[in-house]
């Protein structure tokens, strides 16, 4: 599938979101320029996927909930910009296979570890991101999205930030990671994203949003 539409949307949204939300990105130098990669981010707003896709240096194939693809217009649209469905209530082998194909082909897969918007901080991070990274033997880049919860309400006063951390690798002691390893890696990733959210407080008063539950 061509990246043309994705890139057209990306470069159209950059000036719009910079003006409307005072959006900016930091840590772009941490992103490997090529090779399979997973992007793992906190999730507090419907604006998170488009803002992350707009400001992340590489094209992201987002893993998104199945329900989004059932709508007549929105479903085909997000498919056209590389999103693919996952059943959040069961182990979706089809989604996993698709993600692995993207990663092994040198692409980027975007995952929100909580599996849904984490509005109250009660959503537990899941192990999908680290499991895929271990299986595909590719790094995970942690990302903190700051201020997106207020972006739609306060516009420029929201000061949206996309904070990109350094790549992380998760390789187990055996070919297949154990439950203990997956739990430990998920905890580690959660801590790193939370630290990115808490660091470099915005002097303009940006709302950091809800931290991932540790």
C-alpha cells in the first residue's frame, strides 16, 4: 500500500496542529531511520493517533480497535492511512500476523499499551507491544503525548507535545518470552512513558494528562 495519502495528510496537519494546538515534537533524533519498529504511547484522547502520526518522523501503521472499521466512511479512511483492526477482547492472531509482516518488512507499528483511552488512570498496560518486539526482534520507541486531553477544548492553550524517548529492546532468556519476562518488560515500558510525561514540565502550564497505571 502506498504511503502517498498518509504523507499528504501528515504534512497538511503539521501546520494546522502547530497553529491550533501549539503542537511540537521533541526527541525525533531517537527514532531509528529504518528497520522494523514499534511505537508505544499513552492514550488519553481521540486526537492521540492523528497527532502522533502527524509528528512522528516515520509512517506508522496503527493497531486500532475493530469497532472503528465498522463505520461506512471512517473505516475505509483509516485503512487507507495504514491502520489495521484488532479484536481487543481476544487474542487476535490475524492482527498479530499483520503487525509482524509490517515489522519484518521494515515498517513501524503503533500501539497504545492500555488498549483504550485511559481517562482515569485505571487502565492496565498490556503486554502486546513488548511481545511483538521480542518476536520480531525489533526496538520499541516509547512516546509520551502531553496536553492532548485539553486540545479539542482549549485549542492553543493546550500546548500539545509529542515526547519521543530512546529505543528499548526486549529479548528473553528463551526463544519464547515467559509471562514473568513480559510482565517485567511491560512494567519497564510503562515507567519510561510515565517518566517522559512527567519530565520537562511545560512552563506554559500544559496538562500532562493521565499517567499509565503501573
